[in-house]
C-alpha cells in the first residue's frame, strides 16, 4: 500500500533557496563578418553562408548573477551596479562598432555568437560586485541565441 507522508512534502516546500539568480538585459548594435582570412572565398561561403559578408545585428545580452540577498537591501546585487559593470566591461567596447576590426579584446576571434559569448564571459567574470556570474545569454537574432553557464 502506498503511503503518502504529508510531513515530507511540507518540509520540502518550506526549504528556502539560499541563492537567487538575477538577470540584467542590455542591447547593443554591431557589425561583423564571419570568415577565416586563411580560407578562400569559396570555403568561407561554404562554412559561414550569408554571414561571410559584412552585416550587422541588434544583439541582446542577458547577464545573470547569483548570490544571497543582502538582508538590509533585499538585493543580490544592485541592478544599477550590474548595469554599469556590463556596460563598462562589454557594451561600451562593442556598441556601434565593427567586431572584426574595432574591438581589441576580439582581435583574432571569429565573432560568432558562441565566441562572443565566451569572450564576454571572460570580460565580465569577477566584475559582478557582490554577485557571482552564473549565466550569460547572447541573442543574435530572433532565431539564434547562445548561452554560457558556470
Ligand atoms: Zn551575423
């Protein structure tokens, strides 16, 4: 006979999570081209398709940090500080720029969404104040996004 223990279920429901994930969304516009300089045009077009020519995107970058809410403020991280950190570490370098030419920390990187997300992660890690960088999502178009998690 199956016995259901209401106490057990009740206890589980009362267990408070210790960490909270907070996400800030920022946007930027940038141009890029996907190509490897050592490959000829044909191979670049085969691999990268239409993205082998110059074009741009309106990117959406979501940065999530985790931590315990400060008992005084109720915040894991002050969103103003998080916003400032993301703009300082990433957005001011890439907004309205050509990602292949204008951004020193992207030099030599094929600026796919995957590579951008990994490089942005490196730029942001350790810059999140009281929160810990936990997740980064970069939306390149309405159909494409990539995500990096710890
Ligand atoms: Zn593109």
